[in-house]
C-alpha cells in the first residue's frame, strides 16, 4: 500500500489522472459516470482510507428543488421577439413548477455537448431538465438517456428510448389541416415543414400524406419543402415553392410564424389569401389571432403542455415513473383557409 497521504479530492484526482469533479461523481456513486471509471476511483479511495466529509456530501446530495429549462439552439432564438412558441411553453412550465414548490432556471448550452448535464447535476444547482427534444438530434437524446439524466422532452418521443415526454398528436394535426384544405376544394396542397430530421415534423408530414392518400391523391415532391420555424425562413421557403410550383392553391405550414411569412410572399406575388391560395398554420399562438388576416391553424394546448412537462418531470425525479403524454389537437377556423 502506498504511504502517500491522501486528504482531498484533488489528491485522488491526481492519482487517477481525472478531474476533481469526476472523483466527486465516483465517490457519490453518480449514475452519470461509467462503471469502470467509477470502480477505479473508488478502489483508489479505499486503498488510501479516504472518506468524504459527511456534511459536504449531504449538502451536495440535497435536492435543490430547481428545474432547468434548456434554451433550445434553433431559430428563432428563445426570448427573441419571434419565439412566441418557446415563451408560451416556458410560461406553462413555470406555472406548473410553482404549484409544486420548484423554481425554474433557464440555461443556455451547446446541445451537442452533454457535459452541461454533469455540471448542473453534480453541482447540485438543479434536479432535472426540460428539453425541446423536437429540435434535438436523436443521438443526443440517446446519450442523455444512457447517462440516466433526469429530463423530460417536449416533442414526439424517439422510439425504443425510455424517457419522459409530452407532445401533441402531430399525425392528427397534419391530417386535420390537409383534410380541411381538401374539403374546401383545393387541388395542389403544399407542405411547408420545420426541420426535416425532426420526428415531430415527420409526423406532421405523415398526417399530410395520409389525408392526401385517403382522398385518392399522392404526394408531389415539388410541393414539399422545409424550413427552421422563423418568419424569414417561412418567407424563403414559400418563395421557393411559388417559383417551382406556381399553380399551387393551398399550403399547410408547420408554424404560425412561418405561415405569416408565407402569406406575405403570396401577397407579394399578387395572389389573394384565401381566394387564390389558402393557408393553414400550426400552434394557434396569439399572433395567429392578431395578424391582419386571422390565421386558420392547428391548436396545440401549449399552457397545458407546459404544466404537464413540469408535473411529469417532478414525478420522475421522485419516483422514477416514466410517462409519455400525447395531447389532442384541433382545427381553428379563421380567415386564411
């Protein structure tokens, strides 16, 4: 046995050739650390008769009763004038946590790097996370699940991954929008989606496709394009659509903000909404009502979604129960379709 005196976490970190935070995770038996590293560090601690300070350890393990809302890395940016959806969802989460006695912390991170999960959990600043998983890559979500990070996601859950989620029925939403346009006599119905690699967007496209097929039609690839949910991207995508398919007479747009941008382009081309081209949006944000042309759209119950995100995350933290909730959607008929 070595005669070297080991008194601090830094001493063990030096012997194990790891960081102090990694030593702390190992000695606290953190699930975020792989077993091999954890056992090697614990073995070094036993060999040198190292004991954690009980008071410091208890302080570290104490629940913070704080949940972090991870600001999504997408356009439009959270808290910008355009991100009305993110603000509505955040408000619902905050109200839900308030009734449960939890505080809300908003953090900005690089989503592709999972180190932030270690840092916030091990420092005791938060007990879990709310994520906009509808805009995250599947590989990142898989990494967080494998690390046993306590989180809940807004968006269609990734199949075969066991984590909490809240989403709306996006297939039904796509079908409702497209069926409404078909019933109103539209023949060339375009699809203007969000991120093309998002399961949420793929489900909305599936609903669009299902409605067309039920009416004896097929998807025309020239009538399908994708965007990033911002007003400018909605304009750009609609401009592309008008150039490649000038005979279109309807468009189902995956967000209200993009839909308003699309309407601007349609009008710039000398077309009338809805007489020449009908438009259906998605979300039913306040802007949908106060637009110059009140927007026909698919309503998601965003305040309820935020409340359920808060409730089911806290339930998971306290009990380990995983819930996947899918909320119904409805068509809100206004002036644009």
